[in-house]
C-alpha cells in the first residue's frame, strides 16, 4: 500500500519501507531504535527491494540504509482509509481463491495493551481500567451479504449478550452458538429448574480431551429442551427465543472435572438459535470446534509472534474480532 500522506518518494520507494516494517514485525523488534542490525542485513534488504549497490555503499561507510526514524514517519502517513482499503483488497483475494467457505466459523477476541495513550482522542474505556479502540470493518463491501458466507458463528462466553444474539440472527440471518456466561444470569435459574424436572432424558457418549497436557477419555451426557426467551437489559428491549443444551462431563472413572483451583467445572450450558435435536449432541460437537481458534490461532499469535507487544509507539490499542474457519 502507498500511504496517502506521502507527497513524494524522496528516493526511498514506499514498497521498501513497507518491507522493512514487515521484517521488523517478524523479527519481533518492538522499538524502532533497536532496528540497527536489521538495517545492516544486506541479504534481507536486497530481498525487499533495496538496490544492492546502495546497500553495499552504505554498509561500507558503516551507515544504515535509512535513518531508523524514517520508518515511524512512514507509518504515520497511512490514513484510516488507506488501511481499510488495503484490508478489503486482501479480502477480495481471499474470496477469489475461495478460501472462505464451509459456513461454520468461530470467533475470539484479543486485547493489545499499551501502558499509555489513555487520553487519546476517541479512546474509550474497555475493561479493568484499559482504554482503547475497537476495530470495525465493513466486510460486506468485498464479500457481499454476511449470510452468504457465514452460516453459524461459535461464540465464547465473553461475547454473551442478548442484543448481539438478536443482531446476528434477526438482522443478519446468522445462527449462533454460545456458552452461558456465568452463574449470575437469570437464565441459570431457569436451567436449574428444568434440570430438576423428573423424566428428563439424556444422551451419553465418550470424548477424547486434553487434561494437563495429556490425552484422556471422558464421559459426557447432554440434554436439551424447548426454547426459552431472552430479553435485553437496555432499551429498546430486544428479545429472542433460544434453545438450551446442558452437557455434564466426568473423567473415565466417573469423578467430576475440576479446574486448577479445585472448583467443579463438570457442567457446561449452551444457548443457540439452532435446533439442537433430541439431546443436543450436535451442539456439543459444534462448540468443541471453537477451541481450535484459541489452540491453533491465538496461541501462536501471542506466544510466537507476540502480537501483545505493539511494533511501534505510534500504534494504538485495538480490540477486535478474529475469525477462523
């Protein structure tokens, strides 16, 4: 991308500066001032477009190919419109190559936290005293109506909200599946009352799970019932009917599942706009697919690529969605 704030090239093509930024991000260099070794690597500099003669001439004089401050100045010339247009162009390529398909997607969120910038223009409070920006992308410009690409969305309990459920199903025609957020919600009272009803039937089966880094077989039983109605807290009070599925899991010897603090976490409750079937077995299987976003998506991004650490002091704190098929 060429930044719209760039009036003239000044002898350094913008593509080369973009390549330097990519190299810096991949090398995990958080501060531009620490880019000295990267700016003296003739092999990499030539691969991203710098002329070999110019690189050698600079290195012979014990000088870097550019002043390190040139890079943040270059990044500062990109506008919001530049970034969105570039992102949408890449989505167009993804659509052309048919990499978006299948209709079942999971979503997870990630915060990139910065210890400053609280007073920046339009920064809003997110949580725990953090301030930042939410990234909104209008995918319909490139991908068309959302319903054509996205059929079912798997949500972590952090996204719980009746307004969001209504927006997905009623406004966009997208089915959703989410874990119930916590025990304080009114829906949990209804769930416990229905669980106590006599004659409730269950489906029992085995699953392979990872516990403390090792594989183990666990027993699971699930049950489902007719829709209940959720009503949002804020006006206008939207409402939606959802199906509830409850799953209870135990170790192979019948003992309950507990977390590191010893709390019993054997029971998991789901709400969905999908028809769950007799006992909600397919709902349980759908939701297990969501863990691949954390295990195969965000873990490498945070541990290998360190996306928690912004590349430059000029970057802002974003909170957005990342989806994987």
